[in-house]
C-alpha cells in the first residue's frame, strides 16, 4: 500500500457513479460531478487530478471531454498532472481525450477497487504504461464505433468497409493489441465503391 506524499492532496473526480477506494483516503478531495470537479479544481492547487469514468456511459462522454479541456486550459490546473481512468479501451474516446489535452490514461477492470495514490505514484514516476499515445499505438486505426443505445456501441472494422462487427477475442487479441499490424484487413483494407 502506498502512502501519501507529505502534504500532497489529490482531486478525485468520479462520475456518473461512485467507486470504492482502496488504500489511504487521507489527502483525497472527491467530486461526484463534472461541475463539482471543476469548482474544486479552481478553489485550490492540487498535486494531481484523477478522473474515474466508465467509458461505456456514452451520453456522459461529452461532459468528460469538456471537463478535461477546461482542466488543461485553466491557469490554475494547466500544469497539474492529470490522468483519466477508464474501464475499457476505446480508440475514439482516447483521441477525443488527447485533443482535450489529456496525456495519461489508465485502463482498469470495471468492478475494480481503485487506489488514486497508486495511480498518482505512476504519474510521478512517468510510467510509460499511462501514456495515451502508447495506448493509441496499440489500437487499430480502423476501429469504428456506432452507438446503438445509451450504453452500447457496435464496433466495426473500417478496413472491411464497416461490414465486420468486432467483439470477443478478435477485438481484444487483434484489434486492441499490437497484433493488428499483421491483421489481413489492416494490411489490405477494402476500398468502398
């Protein structure tokens, strides 16, 4: 278990649901909404800002992106280390987070108990596993997402003219791993007529 740095305080934003924390909670300020997070972020300086978000909450993604863009442009929070923790890999969401100025993401199991201090220690150690560009390099650029409900998306292969639905082991072991580089569809994408 990690201990807090002397006097360090973290701002932890978790929405739209609350998570269970593991380890020390001393030094944590918790916000449960994007507005609450922004309000707390501009009220004082924090050593780091950690945002826990369930990537499958399609309707709430806009609020996440807006919050991240605000946190990376405001004078008080611009230089504060930030990391977004998601419960699944999602290329389109990674790209939007990167455009909003986020440089670090963590992928966690959906039901996992979270430890903000451990993630902050990884940020301070400049762990490459948190770099958003590393995550993007491991995801096939032909992944396409189409919402079919508030919490579900159809994932298709753009290299196969979006005619192949992806899921299960192919999605995890080929499209969301560096093995996509040897995928027959990635190497020879079909052209739409």
